């Protein structure tokens, strides 16, 4: 009788390694996505005409937004321009950025932080170069990739909305979790349909959105939605748990300090002290 030896198959590759080369080429890198969203934010803040053209695209189909092509189409390479999901992701994120209130644009906040007095100037007295991070690029030029920023998923944004209740009218935890779970069950069409209302709800509570990470997630939703859903939900629950642990430590420190003060007070009032 012949003994049969079973040879184990190769280990399952990681998500990125398993993706076909053409998909990796279609999806923009996070750096490229951040350059695009930074530029859209800047143009929307600085130019009312650009802002109006882009925000008119909220919830619209690609064939119904001719006024957006001037500001978005040049960011797509030939392969991306032939992929409907990739195009739709770029146009959706651009319209959502433009739909913010003007005081919420990152470009406005950056400019405000630079309007400082003489004591805050560079030590050598030189002016900041035009291509420095946060500086407005020349007209028609695409900005250099901004400084690396840790990505933040939409799940993290929902958790931030819940935690903002301590500073004002934040999201209730139950409704936030329900809304997030509804999003994770959507198809590509459903996700794009729900996003405008979700983003408006978060931005009304001053929750920051990582537009670049959202763009990358939208580009990959049809192919990698399972992984993206898991990350969103994990980030949501981990952020809330970490905040709960932080508040518990602060309360413990407060309780220890109160106990020590009570002990000191008791020692001071003992006879013969």
C-alpha cells in the first residue's frame, strides 16, 4: 500500500498582497489621496465659485456634474478614469469637502494659525517658501504631498462624535453605533447614498473627517468592503474603550488625591500634633 503525503498549500496572503496588481494601481496611495483632498479643501475655501461648483455635486451621478470635471478630472490617471468606482469616489469626496461650512475648511484654520505676531516669526527672519506644508500652491499647480498624517477611519470619526457629547451636542452612543452598522451593510450605491447625511451629521458636531482615508476606502469598497467594515467597527469600539479607560484612570488618580488630602487633614487635627 502506498502512503500518500499531503503537502500543505501556501499560507493565505495578506489583503494587500492578495489584491491583483491592477487594483493596487487603481487605488490612490494615501499620500496622493491626501494631496487631492488638501487641494480641494484649499480651492473650496479660497474661491466661492469653486465651492459652489463642487458642492452642487453632492449626491449626484457622474453624468450630472459637468461643473466638477474642471477641478477633479485632472487628478485621475487613464486607468482610474475608466473605472466607475474610482471616479465616483473622487467626485463624492470632493463634493462633501466643498459642502462644509466655510469656517470648517482646514485651509482657513491653517491660515488663521499663521496670522501670528512678530514674536512668532522664524528665527532667521526668512519667509516661508511657497511649497511649504500648508502653503497655497501656485494656480494650476498640484501641491506637494502634505506631511504624513496617521489615517483615521470613519469608525473613529463616529467614536469622536460620541465623545464630543462632553463638550456639547454630540452623538448618542446607541444612535451612532446603529448608524455605523447601517453604513457597513451598504453596497457601493447605498454607501454613496447615505454618506452625505452621515458626513453632515458629523461635521455639524465639529467632528473631523479624514477625507483622504475616506477616499481610499470608497475606491476599494466593492473589492474590500469586508476588511474596511471590520476596521471601521474595530476603530469605533477601540476608541470608546480607550477613552473609558482614560477616564477611569483619571478618576482613580482623583480618588487617591482626595484620600491623601483627607488623611493629611485628619493628622493635622489629632491632639498633640
